[in-house]
C-alpha cells in the first residue's frame, strides 16, 4: 500500500481515538477536566518534583500551553506549586490529595470504558498492536535524539 495512504489511515485512526476519548472524558467521567489536563496531572503524579518546563518538553508542547494547564489544575485544587528554597526561579509541582482522588476515580472509569472496546479483540491482537506502537515510539525517539 502507498505510504501516503498508510499515514493517512494512521492519522485518521489516532484522531478518531483521541476525539472519542475526549468525548468519553467529558460526557461520562469529568466535564471539568480535559484529556490533556488529565494527562498532565498523571505525569505530575508519576514524576514528583517536576517542573512545567519538563512537562512541556515531555509532551512536545509550548511552555505557555503547559502554564495554562498548570494554572487550571492549581485553581481546581488538584496540584500545588512549591518554590525551590535554594533557587526561587524553580517551581516544583505536586499532586494534592484531591488530585490523587480524581486520578484514581478517572483511571478506574477510563479502564472500564476502554475495556468495553478492547473486549472486541483477542488478547494476542491487543498485545501485537501495543507492541507495534511501542516499537514505533522507540524508533521515533531514537531518530529524534539523533537530529
């Protein structure tokens, strides 16, 4: 199959999945937190003492976009900001108890919802698909770091 068609199919499928997960989050789980905000919140929980610069680099987005997300998460009481006492320019981010509760609830709901869709596949199909995605991600990471 032609490369352009393959890439188009890949983009169509990933866009559709992303859009449907956003709808799922908004309609069935939380109407006041976006998928991107939730991903950022999860990242902060998994990487305590991280900075907004680190988040921007990890997700490949502008620092201003991350700053807006951080502000919204802070205003909702889901994260706290702590200035480094040695270098006041550094602000570290931590998930609050309220944020942990939201992550726990949301993960449970997302797993249940996505599990319904994955039930249409054999375990081997899911494993092969995930392995292929991980392989693509690893190749892209290697190529990106060699630029």
